[in-house]
């Protein structure tokens, strides 16, 4: 797919830094039950009062654009809270999360989002724009009096949203030219996940994510240059924390960060691995070729 090269100016984006948005949502059991089913939990009946596992807050505060507001890639059209960046490809590349107080099913919550920073970089793959958004989620203790003194900060998260030039070819996406990064450590735990189109579609539906690279094979391959359907970054990160839960069921997570290194597609099994080093847990994901695709780290309370 050929595309016209797009140049982005730092001056045009600077005014977006500091922009804020407020959203409200209830931590309902339906979303949590859906993710428990996708993760193949034995007990999927999440009920009111249950603590929401990390990082299941991603199931809430979902954008709900009208059908007329959807772009060719399935994302909402440019503009709104996030800056209007003309680079054609966009993805959630990483997060840094502090879990300050528990979120429970049944809680009413408020999220304050702030555009914290915008960086423009140029590399071998073309121009990149990284938008860092700070999300702060508060539990509302009194629904009838939504004020600072009636709220408790539960989660603080920085998300990096990356905008990129179009891929020059499918081969460029399927076989990144850079040498694979080394695995962080010798694995203590390891699991193999057989990701398929049904799993990706269910996660897209659960998170109201219309990005076509996750369920539209023809679009993912012919338009965005991947070699298959793309596994969602937050799904991979969720699988990593679920690996920690399985092996350390009595522990709670204090902080968690992840960084996407290369795309993972449904062309083969995904391997998730981890190792505990004191109160730090190293976690990572390998694509079907065995290359490091996501690097993550959690600290325990």
C-alpha cells in the first residue's frame, strides 16, 4: 500500500498539552464476567463487592462514537479530546500504572484525563508522534455529591498513544528489521496462549474497540501490512498479569508497566513468561517466532 508522506509539526500540537476530559462510569459486573470468560477462568460470576483485578479497569470508560464518526480504520475520526494527528496508523504502545486503592464491582467512578506530553520522533520507519495521556480514576463515595472530598483516587495511569506513517509493505510489519531484543530473564513461569480470531473479536467487542486490524483479516494484511490479525496490546498485558495471578494468587499488584516492542499476530501461539525477583515481577511476551514482543514489570504490595 502506497501512502502520501505526512509531516507533523510540533507547533501545531503544543496547544493540546494540558487539555482535559472528565468521564463517569459504573464498575458493572457484565464487563468483568466477559473478560473472565475470555481468560477461561473457572469462576466467571463476578459479583458486587468483588475487587476488580488489575488491569481490568480498561473495560470501563470506553469511547462510544456514533457510526457516522468512525474512520476507515475503525477508530473514531481524528479530533475530539486527543489531538488531530494526520499520521494514518495509531496504537496504544504502553502504560505505567499505580494501583492506589481497590476498585470494586458496583463502584461509581470518575476519570480525569489530561494530555501530559506530545513528542515527535523520526526513525527508520518514518515519523512517530507519541501522545502521553494521564488517566486518574476516582471512586465516588457519595453519588449525590461529586466533589473532591467525597472521592478516593484509586488508579493513576500514563498511557502512550503512538501515531505512525503507513507501513511500506506487509514484510516490514511481519518481519521487523531490527534485531530482536533479549528476553529479560530466565523464566520461572511460562504459558502458551493460542490466540485466534474468535478471541480477538470477543475482546474487541468487550472493549468496544472497532480497530479493524483485530478482526478484519483482509484490512489488516492489505491495508496496514500485517501478516495476520493483530493481538491487542492491552489484551497481551492482561494475559501477563493473569499469569502473575495464577502463580501468586495471594499477592496484590502495586504498580504495573508494559511496553510493546513488536506486533503480535494470530499466525502462531503467543508465549507469556515471568519471574519473581523479591517484590518485583518481570513479565514478557514472545511472538510465534520466539522474539520478545512485550516487556512488562509489576511490583507487589
